[in-house]
């Protein structure tokens, strides 16, 4: 169904092309930022089996990305997965999926900002024999959110152009650094890091927990789906952007995980995550101080764009909910007359994210707060992906010719691998990671309660937008 909107309720239609859409996803993935943050967190559990964990994550995500690719051939909207599942399974399932994705995007924004302000910058200064005053991470959070608010408020064009150029340079730098470390005489090159799960904490259990975090670090590819109303030829470009961003990130992450592991030493990875800035330390040791400063700049830039990009996706999903009259105030659908951005949703999302970041940091401390927010985001995202996998099969069974491999087998394999990773993430309920599933369960309960209070006529029309 093709729908025409009133100008006052329309985002910046057909404003962006393939490369900008691709780098929206790559910016959410944030390769350099992920190396410093998510990869470091994954190494807490995967230890010397970090490359094995990221290789398995790449295989698992290859099945998962199929769902986005197949849906994007037929459906394009600012709601992304909200619209996919609504038209595949039904409006209530679609609303719950969008609700979970909103939580995931909020927690990407909050965990990345807390990592920058509360872990990375303090750890960096400590490494260089300096320090910040106590509590200054809150002021740093304020600066970070002011930065992303400014760019997001002014419309999608400037932020995507910035991400495109800096993201390209970032990928080149990371490849050069990884290859340099691998070729260094100090590296412990070995294939055992791909073959031996017992190098991980508690063997397969550590690989399993690391797997869901590694999969999550690649899952940003789906961010392109929320630009369905703003790209040229959305059914073609979104599919290509999703595929390209996944292939870029999967290959790069496997390469980086191997380089960092053999560079640090597979049997020495217990100290890897505890060092706060292991990548910087390793680059300074193997390449030199000058390259470590270049890496620092790209990590900071990557983390900032990795906060801005999910904010852009989050507010478009909020815009879609508000436009459909679902769960959120309808005022959030208002579009800025000059910048063509959903400015009220941007302000609301930024303020909420800032409050969550500060609260998590104050109650749990920045590091534990980061881990919990990261866990919440990953669980919410992958529960939504499981729902979308089921919806894909139902959609093609109902409306299109079904292909057993792409519409049945791939979604089943994807869901099974996600469930395996989620099981090891939750069990045996380690503190404070156990807070993750509890908060996600509360969020789902709030969503279900909210859906039950929406009138049936509004429910029936939810997620029906499909841009041409």
C-alpha cells in the first residue's frame, strides 16, 4: 500500500542515497567504537576465544540479516521492523516489535555515551598519567548529548554526510592497524583462537555470553530499515545498504578480534578487558604513540556517530508510532518546517537517554552501568529479531511465493542461534547482568498493557505504511 502524507507530517522524503543509507547502519555498528567498547566487553567472557566468538556471531548474523533483506524487498517505512512485523504477523506483534526496538536503540545510545564519559576517557587519562575530577563524567555526558542533539535536530543530511567521510577513513585505519598487529613479531599468531572454545571463561558458556554481545555489535545493519521514506528506490537501496553494512562489519570484526587477541596473547586475555583501553595500549606498543593518538581520535568520533546514528533511527520509529497513534503522544510526529526532522521526538529521546545514562552510572557505577545497558539493548534487539523471523515466514506464506531456504530455514536457524546466545547471557544470572532481562521483561509488560488500551480501529491500521 502506497500512502501519501500531508507535508506537515512528512520526513525529508527522498533525501538520501545508497552510501548515506549504508553508513547510517555502519555508524550504528561504529567499528572503532565497538572495538573499544563492545569487543572489550565481549572479551570479558570470550577471553582467548574472542575470534571464535566473532566468527560464530558473523555466521549467526548472516541468517538474521536475511529477514531484513527479504522484508525490505516489499516494505519500506520509517517504522522499519514495526511495519515489517505488522504486515507479516499482525499489528499487535508489530507494535511489540517496534516497542522492543525502541528500547534497544535507547540503550545503544545510553551505553555508548556512558562508556565514553565514564570508562573510555577516564581510562585514557589514567593511562597517560592524568585524571578527571570525581563526577566529571556527568558533565561529559551533557556535552555528548548536546553534540548529538544539535546534529539530529538539524536534519538527517548533515549527520549522514559527516558519517560517510569519517566512517570510510575509520574502516581504512582499522584494517591497517589490524594487519600491522598481526604481522608484528610480538604477536602470538595461532589458529587455536578460532578452534578452541576452552580458551573462553567456562568454555562454551563464555563463548555463548560473548556470542550474543558479538552478534549485537554487528546488528546495527538494521538501522537502515528506518529510512524507508527518505531514500531513493527504498526497496532496492535499503536491501543493498543492509547487506553491504553487514558484510563490512562482519569481516572487519573477525579481523580485529583476531588481531587484538594474538597481539595481546590468547592466554593473557583476562587482563584485556580490565585495562579499559586495550586497543590503544596494544597499538602504542606495536606501532607507536602517533598511531595510538590517531586511533583515539577515530574511537571518539566512532562512538559519537555511534550515538547519533541510533538516535536518528530511534526518533524515526517514535515518529512512526506517534503518526499511527500508538503508545506515544501524537505530538511526536510533528516535523520541523525548516530542517524536516521530527524535532519533538529528537528532544524527548535525547533528554530521556541522558537521564538513563546518569541514573545507571550513579546507581551501578559507569562500568557496571555500561554492561547492564548493553545487555538490555542486546536482549531487546534479539527478541524483536525472533518475532520478525516468525513474521517473515507468515508474510511470504500469505502474500508471496515462498522460498523454503530464505523464508523458512534461514529464519529458524537465526532464531535458534539467538535463543542459544540469550540463554547463556541470562543463565546463571550473574550480577549485575541479571538486571538486563528483568528490565526487558518490565518493558514488555508496559508495552502489552499499553497495547491493550489502544482501540481496535487504531490497532488495525498500525504499521500499514509502505513507501514507494
